[in-house]
């Protein structure tokens, strides 16, 4: 294997950071980096599975864990015999932590870290205890984003560009602020410079990512908004044909950003909203800042201004105290907001969060409600995809030359190979296994 093996779980921000790690660890053929997620208990379980699978597949490799699970539960993962080093979200952007040191078992050398400022793999001659594996600092003390951003993405035709990190809000179910720290923004000049590099490298679409992207700017001089940043990117990178946003908090979509989403052709007609629930009492107990009517209103306004826009959303099933009537309000929201890209999460208590101390819903009921939400989203999605048959779509072709995504993020599969990373006008001829079937449109 050439270079490190990177295993990424979780969000688009993790994808962007994983590619930056790939560059920093270039040449470390014996290294496996698992960039973890902690958004749910299931995400943490999947992290453990990934660690054990990696060790089975490559018994002699060095395994380093980073990401939000590493940040929030460092000792838990350091106690796993399969793990050689645990580094935090701040440390993972420091190239010094990827220094080579071969891993060996028993009386032979094993990689480790020993304290602040020490590389995570500095060769020693004894098996480490838990404390020696951990290099995790106080994420709440971080006041700026890491300047290192990836210039290539190994598995994607689109590039993910970090513009913001951390979160100042404290939703009662969420542990992510304790994994990512407080909100901080990347200065516009650095974002534009990196966007130009990505376009020069051949990327035709950039996705702006962050933990709470719509909170971009208040920590920067002049307090620029996300909308202003987008305007500057579009002006400063005129050769970028497609710009997309990761998950947004609907209550923070101001008129400047709304106008771009509704009318700017280079902004993709696809919006993913952090809705979480469709019942006002549950939203209040979650400490969300929007109400049910607010979510419906923003979608109605966007659809009226740009009918082809597609809507995605995160929804949690079985939040503590949720009764059947409250759940039905979330279920109805799928249709009322035309959610075709649904991310459904069965609620799982995260230690240390206020929601974990609230009266819990029976686990079987939580799973059943999540299944009903997924079914409702799938029905909306299937109907939407069927409505696109016979249309012509602009499709960004993935690296495999066969699949891609339309501007509205509909998945597309071509009947014949296309040029990877190109944008192709395609006629949609059918729907098969959840993907639109397409052939290149005649000129």
C-alpha cells in the first residue's frame, strides 16, 4: 500500500480533514488513521468496529485514532489493545504527529505519545499503558481553525473545503461541541486562495463544510456573514462552476444567504437542514432555536423562489419524552418540507448531555419510529426521483466514470462510461436501485 490508510466516519468536515491528514502523512505506508465520529452511540460503536477490523486486516500496522470519539473518550479508546495512539481534533492537524515509527508486538517497539508537544509516534521499546497513548488537549481553548486544508481528494470528484469549525450552541442531545470546541471561522482570503487551488487542480465543485457553517464570521474582523463569504468566493474564483453547502441551521439563513440559494445559478439547488424534530415541545427540550413553523416557512420560500431545489434534513427519532403525537409531528414534517435526502438518527443518550438525564423512550419504540421516518423519507425520495425521468440534468461525474450527482444531488448512473470529474448534460431515462439512469444528452 502506498501512503497511509485513512478510514473516515461521520460528517463532511471529517472527509475534508481526512484528506488533509493524507497529505501530512504521505509516505507512511504502515499507518492507519481512523478519523472517528461521536454524534451518536452507534457512531462510537462503529468506531470500535473499524479499529478491530483494521487490526485484523493489518496486524503489523500502526493504528492511530483521531476525531470526535477520540476527543471525547480518549481513555476508552486508548484502553483498546488494537490502538497505538489517540490524538485529539487539534493535534490531528499537526504534521508532527504522523512521524514514522514501526509498530511491533511484545518486547519489540510500539508507537506512542508521551505528552504535550511530543509526536504521537516516537519509537520506544516497551508496551505502553493507556496514558502514554493519549495526546488530546483542551479543545475549548482553541480559538482559530487549522490553516492546513487538503489540496486533493482521493475518492471524490468534488472537494470539501473547511470554512468553520466548532459550535457555540448547546443542544441538549449533542456532544459535538465537546469534540470540536467553540465556533471559529477561516478568514475569507485563505478560503478563496484554497478554492482557487482546488479549481486549478481540476475540481468542478466545492462543498463548504463546518460544524455549524451558518455561524461563520462573528469571530473575524468586521464579522462577515456566510452569505458575504460566498459572494467573495464566487467573485474571486470565477472558474468555479458549482458551489454547494453542507448542513445549515435554518434559523441562521439571512436574506443575503437566502438570495444566493434562491437565485445564484452557481449555487447548487440542494439544501440540507439541521431540523432534528417537527414538534415544538421537543424542539424546545432539545434547545433548538427554531420552531416547526419556521422550518416549513423557509422551505416554502425556497421552493417558491427555486422550484428545483431539493431538501435534505437531519431528524432524531425517539428523543426523550417524545410521545406518539409528538412523533407524528416529525413524521408529517417529512412531507410538509418535501425531505428527499433524509438522515434519520435513532436517539441515543450521550453521557454528560442534559438529554441523557431526561425520561427516555423505550429502545424498541425508538427503533420503530426511526424505521417509520426512514420509510417516509424513502417514499418522498422515490417519488422525487421518478419525477426527474425524462428531464435533462447537469451531472458531475465521479472518479469511476459511471456514477455522479446532478445539481440537486440526485444520484445518477450512466449507461456508458464518461470522463471522470467532468460535468455532463445528461438525459434521464429511468430509475434503478435508487439511482437515476442517464445517457449523455445530444447537443
